């Protein structure tokens, strides 16, 4: 069984952004002096509307909020500069509509990259994200940057990773700057922006993530502060082990290092559970379970989602895969989420390297027609066997910790059980309707045996 899958219900159908954007441009050009400046809007109206369906939500992208955001820039002047300001205002409104629909910056960039033809729409959407982040939000005194609803602490990290910075000189100059950067005409730049807005306008609503826990900041000398320092050191060791596993060219060494890292992760999770239990609740001072989204990129999405599901389960989390959105949502307590994301990233790199090596050998033996089946089967077998080995490592670490803490922390198992129940209840609340996924393309015997062997070469003891 490949984890659990739920598709969030679509949002209300929105007006096609090409048509809505053309209306904005027409309004911006309606001043008395517009006769000599009618190039870009008439061109945008002449372009094909790409089959959108008008609906009652047109104001979300082009209505009062967009006009209010553009202010005097769009109303005081006509011509290309007013068109540019109107486009940026519409882009900001569209991005905020996506935030209201549950999307985060990394999710938005990923889905646009999946749906778009070429890199231009992706770059434009990143620009729109940057413009939104730089703008004040009404209702916050006019001075708070446009960071939307309550953010996961990693929101700013996502913006930095995307390079979401305002690189152009003012909204009125964006269109010309975009045209210069892409070596296109102003008309082509305007149409590209409208096409990107159409992608955003057609996105469905997705399940919002729970509010992030408050940052834990006990004094450094307190018992909690000492435990946090030890936790940071443990994560440092885990990262070092995984870095070694990724760097080595020996599969046996890589898998042994990964197994050792999982043992440390399991012990780190237990220490965090005991620390939380000391505060009287399963969640401790930081509250209950949280959630993160981890991208599942093609090809072989099913196998990669299966690998993430295995890693999540070993780290006391639950994963729910949304295939059409291109990510899995992992639910768990923050330390477990961090450990799961670290291990998945490393194992995926190791599995892909081993798969490519084995697939190239398979192809060299004259079996090119079945290479894709071989690789898909290889990754599924790898994930299946990794699940068993990670679960065994976690069980061993838990048994050892239970024995060690029999006198000092006799309530370890009840604390772990309470956290497991909290994760299960949170996952059920977020995704009440899930279904098992039927694996496809698993029909290459050689790929299956080699995939399991690649995950089974290392011993669990030692490094």
C-alpha cells in the first residue's frame, strides 16, 4: 500500500485571467490620452483566451483589491506604465488568492513548473510572489509586509530558496524590465504575465497546513535549554552521517551510514518526547503536531512517494500524497518532521544514484525497451525494503531507550503512544477522506531483486 492519498476539493471557478487581465488593461488605457498608447492592451485582447470559464470570482484577481493596491500609479497615468502597474497589482492579488487557498511559495512554484510550458511563467510567478511579499497588507496598519496568513517558520526560507526578490525598478517599470530580461517585446511580456496569471487563477484550493507551533526558546542554562542544545548536536551528527552517505561511492557504506543516522533520529525523537512529557503534555510547550509539504518530482512519482511514506512512518509521522499537486503532506511533531525530511532527501539521492547505475547496466545488456519498468520497479523495491530496515532501527532504538529509562522515565511508552495518537488524529482531521494507491508498472523481476539488494547490503550495527 502506498501511503494514503486525498485530493483537496477545487475552489470556485475563477474568471479566465487572460480575459480578466485584458479588462484591467483596457481600464488602464481608458484615459483620454489612450489613443496613442493602445498597443499592449489591444494585443492582449487579440490573443487567444485559452479556453477559460468566466465565473463569479473575477474580482479575486482583477477587482477592488487590485485597484486599491495599484493606487495612483494606475490612475494618474495612462499608457505602458499604467499597464505595467495594473499587471503587478493583478499578480499580487492572484498570489494572495493562492495563499488563501492553502498554497505556500514552494508549492506554488512547483505546481507552476509542472503545468507551464517553459521557464518564463515560473519566473513571472516568482516575481509575483516577491511583489506580494514586499507589499503592505490592508488591515495591518499598512506597514506589515504582505506575508499573508500565519506562516510556517520556514516561509522566509522558501522565499529565499526561490530567489523571490524585487529586482525591477518600480511597478510601472516591471513590464519593460521583463521585456528586456527576456529579449522580447512589451506585448509579448504582457501576454506572458497574463498567461502566468491564468495558471494561478485556475489552481484549486488545497488543504491548509495547521498553524506552526510557537518557537521554543528556554534559557540556555535551564534543563530545557540544555536538552535543546543536545538536540542541536544530535541533528548535526545526523546531517554529517547523511552527508557522508551521499558522498561515498560504496553502496554498502552509504546504507550503513543511513542506518546509523536513522538510529540517531529515533533516539532524538525519543529524547524530544521525554522532554515534552516533562511539561505534562504529549506536545510539550510547543503544542501538538505540525505538518510540512515535501515535493514529489517526476519521474517515478509513485516510488518516491512510497519512499517518503516509509521514512515518515519510521520517524513517527504520517504522509499523505497528493499526486496532482506534486507533493506529500507529512504530519508529525516538529523534531520528527525535520528528521524525516533530512533522511528522505538523503535516501532519495542515494536511491536515484543506485537506480541510475543499475539501470545503465540493464540498458547495456540490450534490454532498452524495459528500462523504465526496471527503474520504476527498482525504486519501489528499494522503498519497500528500506521501510523494513528503518522500522527495525526505530524499534531497536526505542527498546534500548526504554530499557535505559526504566527507572528514570518509566512513562516513555505512554508518552510515545500519546504522540502517535495525536499525529493520527491530526492527520485524520486534515485528510478525512484518503484511499490506498495501487502501484503500477511493477513488473520487472530484475529491477525488484536489485532494488531490494541495494537497500539490504548494509548491516544495521555500526557505521
